[in-house]
């Protein structure tokens, strides 16, 4: 069985099915293993996003050393993707990059619906620009508001509502899909990997393709060939990266276990 590391994925000590159990049927021959980031900063702004690039890169380094044949970033933000590709001996896939590639397949017009507020759209805007398919995107619909991010964790927190696919959140997502279809979208990508659990239900309820970026990332990783050459990493860089992350790893964690742990 091939092992793929999910970088930035949270470890749930109560779960016995591993991370992203909804993907098990899609990838029966793959073992998904969570490698959380040790940087306890939610990416509210580009500053924290840069911090997470280091946290995710360090987690990916551990995944490769633990025998994973590929790594997938469990975030549409693709934190640390360039750094991973500059140092790892295994393929590194960004869920955002892979999801957008599927959404724009065949040069089709697409939209993005996300549970996060408009204030965080800088993450999606950067991915759209980097992917080269920004011109095909008819728009982003935000079904979340800034007030939703005030309470993320806990049984009634916003993340729990998303992960469990609660009716109120799903209803808003479906309305967002309908709005994007009315704008001319031929497919819709879900704007966060935390929406993976509701992806199948959303897809069953609408008439246009729904792209689950986490599934797209794992699919790309499962097809990725071994790297033709191992990156030339300067001596001591891995140790320096670990030392930098270890310096902040003990700080109080912020409470989004999707982008961080």
C-alpha cells in the first residue's frame, strides 16, 4: 500500500480511520497519514501564511523521512509548496494547485465557494494567479463571515459545523454553487480542504461538477512518478529548518486544526 503524507492535517486521537476518511473509497490502495504543522499560527494574513510555509515544509520533511512516497498539502493555500519542491526527494502536491487544475480542465469556466470570509480571499487570489487560470474563474462566493472565525474549535465551533456538514452550512454552500452557476460557472471548486467531508453530498445535490481540492491533491499524488533527480539541498538546511520551527512549536496554538494543528 502506498503511503501519502497529508501535510498540515490535524491528528484526531479519537479517530481510528486516519485523516480524510471520506477519501477511503476513492483511493483504496493508499494509506493517508497526517503530518501536522508545528507552527501554531492561523493564516489570517500573509504574515502568518509565510510562517505556515515553514511549518508545512518541516512537516513534509518528516513525512518523506518516515517513508511517504509523496506529500499532499491539506490546505488550498498550498503553504510551503515551493520550499517542499526545493528540498524533498518525493513529489509534493498542493491541493489548491491540483484542485484548480481540475476545475479549469478543458479551459472551462469555474467558480469557487468557500466557508471562509472575504477577508481571507487573498489566499485564493494568490493560488489563482500562480495557477495561471484566474481568467477562467467567474468569481468567489464566501458563505462565511469574519464573525464565524471568532469561535473555530469546540462542539459548536464553526469548524465542527463544516466538518459535520451541518444543514445551515450546507444550505449556504448550495446557494453559493447556484449563484456561481448563474454567473456561467461550468464547475465549482470548494475553497477549503476542510469542506472535503461535505463534497460528495454537495455534488449529489447539483448538476455541475464539484471539485474537492483535497481529493484532487491525493489523486495527483497517486499518479505522480518518482522525481527524476533529488534536489541539491545545502548541508545543514534541514536541521536549521527544524530548529526554526521548534523555536515556536511550544507557543499557544490557535484553534484552526485544518491549516494548523
